[in-house]
C-alpha cells in the first residue's frame, strides 16, 4: 500500500509538472521522444529485479544510438556548410566565367583593332604607291618640259661665252656633290627608319603572340572552370546520395529502436509471466508438501484410530473413514499428477522463455553488429567528407590562383593595349616621316638627275661652241681670203639674209607659241604639285 501511494503521488507530481508537447512527425523531436521512451523502459527494467541484467545492454544500445544521432547531426551541419560553400564556389565560378567572357571580348576587340591598324597600313601603302606613280608621271612631264626648254635655250644661247659656262658647270658640280651627300644621308635615315619599322613590326608580332597565349590560357581556364563545375555537380549529387543514405539509416535506426522497445515490452511481460509461474509453482509445491504432511498425519491417525476402533464398536465408522481417506489419497495423487504435469509445462515454458531470451540476445548481437556497421559506414562518410573538404580547399586555392592570374592577365592586357597604342602612334609618326623623307629623296634625286643632265648638256654645248669657235676662226680666215670673192656674191648673200630674216621671224613666232605652251605647262605642273600636296 505504501508503494502504491508513493507511485500515485509520483504520478500525480509528473502530471502537475509542465510537460513539453512532442510531435512525432517533427524530426527535431525524434531524439527527445526516443530518450523519453528509453528512460521509461530503463525505469521499468529497474523495477523488475530479474530484468536488471538487460539494463546495461539497453544503455549500450542507447549510447550507440546517441553517438550515431550526434554524428548524424554533425554530418547534417557539415552538409549544410558544404552546401553554403558550394553555393559560394558556384558564385565564384560564375564570376570567373564572366571575367573570362569579358577577357575574351577584350581580346576580340584588340584583334579587331589590330586588323583595322593593318588595314590602315595597307591603305597607306596603296596611297604611297599611287603617289609614286603620280610623281613618276610628273617627273616624265618635267623631263619633257626641260628637254623643250633646253632645245629653246640651245637656239637662243649660241652666242654665250665659254667662261660663264665653265663657271656654271663648276657650280652645278658642287651642287651635285652636295645633293649626293644629302641623298646618302637620307638613305641612311631611311634605312634606320626601315629597321625601326621592322622592330616595331616584330614588337607587334610579339604582342600578337602574347595575346594569342593569353587567349589560350583563358580557354584553358574556361575549360578548368567547366571541369570544376562538373566536379561541383558531382559533389552535390554525392551529397544528395549521402543525405538519402543518412535518411535511410535514420529510418532503419528508428525501426530498430521500435523493435528494441517491443522486445523490451515482451521481455518485461515474459519476466512477469515467469514470476507468476514461479509464484504458482512455489504455492503448489507448498500445498503439495502440506497435503503430504496431512496424508502422513491422517495415515497415523487412521492407524491409531483403526487400532482403537478395532478394539471398540466403531469399526463401521473407521471403515467409512478409511474409505474416505483412500478417496482423499486418490484425489491427492490425481492432484499431484496434475501438479507434476503443470510443473513440466512450467519447465517447458521456462525453456521456451530461455530460447526467446537467447533469440533476443542473438538479435541484440545482430543489432550491435548493425550499429558497428553503421559506425563503420559513418567513418567512411567522415572520410568522404574529409576528402570533399580537401577537394573544396583545393578548389578554393585554384579559384584564388585563377583570380590572381586573371588580374595579372588584365594588367598584361592593359599594358599591351598601351604599348599597342604607343607603337601605333610611333608607327604613324614614322610612316609620316618616312613619307616626307621619301618625298625629299625623290625631289633631290630628280633635282640631281636634272642637274646631271643639265651639266652634260652644258658640256656638250661647250664642246660644240669650241668647235664652232674654231670653225668660225677658220671661216674668218677663209672669209678674209675670200673677201674679194664674197663681194661678188654679196647680192646673193643679201637675198639669203632676207630668207634668213624671214625664217627668224617664223622661228620667233614659233618661240612665242612655245612660250605660251610652256606657260600652260607650268600652270598644269602647279596644279599637279598642288594635287600632290593634297594627296600627301
């Protein structure tokens, strides 16, 4: 009664205590529910002294379950952290892909600019060739005009003195030497400019090679990012598989816990039945001993009473009592046989209970083995998670290196762009200077050629005039000798003079027409020079 009152007070206190409502469907309340059920089963086992041997096994099972549950929570937190890291890595990979696309766009723009620069260089080369052709045409025209002017000068300057021609010849030779020196200097400058232009072209080709190398590196980096993307997707799929396996293990653990609960209930019920059977067996054995004692007493009493009654008149009553005692003895024997059968049945039940306990022990061993296997699987999961963490760290390092390299590539691209702009400006300046120097060289060459031609013509004229002077001297001598003869021919000479004067007038008219033509040609030459300057 005291125990029942105490239990009732304790139950009443537990009812008055504010109990948290646990939802079986809520996964967060799963462990508190299992812990509550475990505490209840342990309390029930502690109340039963015969089931105390199973409390240690239940404690070990609960410790293993608690370790698996805590490890599962750690794995879930690790999975969430890995999810967060994977999202961060995905964001970084997207940023790297965007940077790679931007770098690809800048490379394409640089290539377009280089192609435009080459097109401009080709157009400048074509314009230079056109200018060469125009200058050649103008040179031919000037040569033709100079030839006509020289012819006119020959006609008009037959009476010049030879000394002035020799002085003019010396001046022309000095001018020719000066122009030859200038031409050599300009040729050296031109060679230097050409070598500098070749160096610039080499630098441009090296810049193109660097740009191609950077483009190849960017392509490799895009391939690497795609590989990292695929690895990330594979890791996500592995994480989902691990989560699915963990959920299956949780379901299996939950089922095992339920089986353990049911087995605990069955064990407690069996212990109660065994207790009841033992109590009934003890009771029956006590009753049997009492009946045997009574039987011995009755036999003694019967013998004494029978001895007394044989001597007395109560023989009939003794016989009746003997019959009753025999009937009671037979009944007692029947009851003893029934009790022996019941004892055998109890032994069979006890053997069956031992077998069930052995099967439960085997199931417990199987559960321990499954828990050990789950621990091994969890260790494998931990190893996989460690490998994934290492791969994640490697990916982080690779991404950091990729960002550093992309920054370096950006700096290189900016430096190359600046170098390209500077080289393009220098190339334009050099092309302009080269064109100017080529024009000067061409003009100087034309002037030198004209001077050489004029000097040769002057030499020819001097020789002709010397020959003419000697011929005139011989003619004067001949004329002096033939003066007398010429007087007779004076009339004829006058006629010839008239004809010569008439021819001179005609020549003057031709000269006037040719001068007009020369003026027109000079105007054409000026127009051509203006057009040439405009073309420059």
